[in-house]
């Protein structure tokens, strides 16, 4: 009886621990968000693949490569002191993260709403699709 109770308790504890563990994809999406909100270009780019592809949803390629991404975001990070993104909803399905975002560029203006879809391949964010 004691072994059965111990087994049931162990299964419950393991289920709770595993349910609370974030996936690699979700961790990468959160890492880039944290870097974005700190306006730290190095931390922001770290979760991305060197060959990152960024699209305007559904299939309009905006740019490709981490070097171009650095140029796109580096100036914005340096010049936009109010920059802050809040994820209002996050959905996780396997290697895909869908974030509904509220982005402040200027505290005197209303936030900008967007959806970002992150696709993770080989433990890096390989593609991003923006819906705006």
C-alpha cells in the first residue's frame, strides 16, 4: 500500500514539474523578448539563427540573415528609449510560438498591436512572421 501511495504521489509531482517546464521554442521566444525590452541587440539576436528569415505574413520576405536583422533593430534600440513590448497572449504548439503583442514606441502614443509567429529549427528561431 505504501509503495502504491508513493508511486501515485511521485507521478503527480512529476506531472506538475513537467507541465511547468517551458519548451525550447518558448524559452527562445522569451529570450529574444527580454533582449528586445532591454534594447540589448546582442541578447536579442542570440536566440536567432544566422540565416533568420523575417516575413510580413503570410509570405512576403522582408529580409534574411542576422547581419541584416542587427541593422534593422540596432538603430531602433539606440534611438527609441520608450521601446517596450508586452506579450498579451502566447500560444505554444511544438516548435511554433504565436505572440499577440502590444508595443510601445513612444509613451505619449497608444501602443502598436501586432502578432509575431516564431518558428524554431535546430534550437534557434529560424523564421518570424509578423501580422500587422
